[in-house]
C-alpha cells in the first residue's frame, strides 16, 4: 500500500473526525468513576489506538496535537469543558513515564513521529514492496533515501516522510546511525512503533522511589496519591496559600501546627500515632523523616515475596488513608480515630498480600 495522495486541505478536514471521536470517548468515560491509573490506561490504549490511522499517515499539525493533548489533560484532571481548575502537577510532569515519576501517558507528537517512521522502515527493510519500488523508481531515482529533500513537486505525504527522516538524521547525528535506529525497531519481522517511540520521546531523570510507589502490590489509587505526595504536588494548605488562596494554614488533623507535606504525613501527632501502629505491625522502623522512610523501603524491600509486597502496599496505604482522613475532615466534616484508620490500612494490605 502506498502513501495516499491527499493534499494538505483534505488532510486538515480529516483531522476533525479524529478529534470528534476522541471527544466522544472522553465524554463517555467522564460519566464513569475512573481512577487516574485507569484513565492513563484508557488514554494510552484507546486514544492512541484511534490516533493510529492518522498518526501513521500524516504528521499531525501542531494545533491538532494541542487539541488532543488538551482533551487528554482535561479528562485526567476531570475538568469539564469551559471550566477551570487548579492542578498541582503540570501535564508534562504527570505524563512522564512511571520510572520518572509520572503516570506514563504517551506524548502525542512523539507517538505520531514514531508511527511515521514506519514508511522509512518499509523503504529500508521492504524494498521489494510495490510502494517501496514506486518510491525508488519515481522519487529517489537511484539515490539513497537519506539524501531525499522536501520539494513542491513531491506530494505532501512524501514531504512529511522526508521531514521525519530529517528529524531522525539530526537526532542521531548521521545518516547511517539513523538507518540503524530504524532497523533496530524490528521485531519478528515487523516494525514496532513502540520501540521507536522509546528512542525519540523526551528523556527524563529517573526517580529512586518509582519502584516502591508503582509496585504491583500497591493499590493503583494509592500509587497515584503516593506519586503526588512524594513530589509535593498535593493541594496541602501550604501549597494552596503559595498559589494565593487566602487560607489559614493550620493542620486539620491536629489543629496545632501549619499543614505541609512533612508535617501532615509524618510529624503530625495524629499521623505519628498511625505510623507507630502500622510500622510495628509491618515490622519496619519508624522515622518522622519522609526521605529516610523512602530510602529504607528502597534499600530493603526489593523482595518479591508476599511479606515484602505487603510492606510496600502498607506504606502507600498509610499515606493514602492519612490523606483520606484529612480530606474527610475538610469536605465531609467526618472524623475517624487513628485506630479506625489502622484497621482500614491493615485490611487493604492483607488483601494485597494474598
Ligand atoms: Zn498536624
């Protein structure tokens, strides 16, 4: 199959069905109570699945990429059309891979570029295909594809393929390395856009706590909350006042000190009480210092046995239920004792262990 000879105007019109489909999916999902982990999975599987036809055929325009990204962003944060909401983590940070402290949502632009490399792969790896023969005969005319350049005499589609090639050559520094990159994305004789995506997406610094937070033993909503907490991205009162909200900074659990991340989760007398009970139950040392606790779990809890998994699940469940109790006091006006919270944590942890 060759590159269809659409022109730019026709391609512009064909973006609209893509955007309409994505919008319809997102609106449908918004009516369901989905957690963040589920939302990320849906975006990666369905949105990028819908995007596959267009993404593999044309370089999406910046405006389209921006619209798709906005639809995904509003869906994840639960922002309704036309409304605004304070979010405490930028989209770029949130969509980073899990190892880098995000929830792993694909970048629309990089995914589009990775899919377009399919055409280059076909030229290099399938020279016997009708399309490759046609391109070699009528466009390349015996020259290497790496030397091809955009031209008004060529179709808009072919020029898009050349732009992708130029991007790869610039990124890799040489034509031969770019070709090697393209060939490296072959698995079982087929081109794998996912492998190319990993090569061309933005690179990020890894975070040491990611294996702890995103452990399979941990409840996904606890992972998300833990990820936000460990990056100080929760709407704690100190974070809200930093953004200009006129609030009195007082911890809602002890009502005696200001609320910040360290205090709320560790040094607050109420949280300390919960941690003391849970850490003796989990048989892990207790520390009021967040970094120390994370390092301890990181260094000693890499085991795959159910006890180690339980300890990781218990750690994240404790963070989650302390935050949950704080929110229940603010938004529902209800209050639970530290014993009641410990019972919930132990129950969830036992379920995850077995
Ligand atoms: Zn407190």
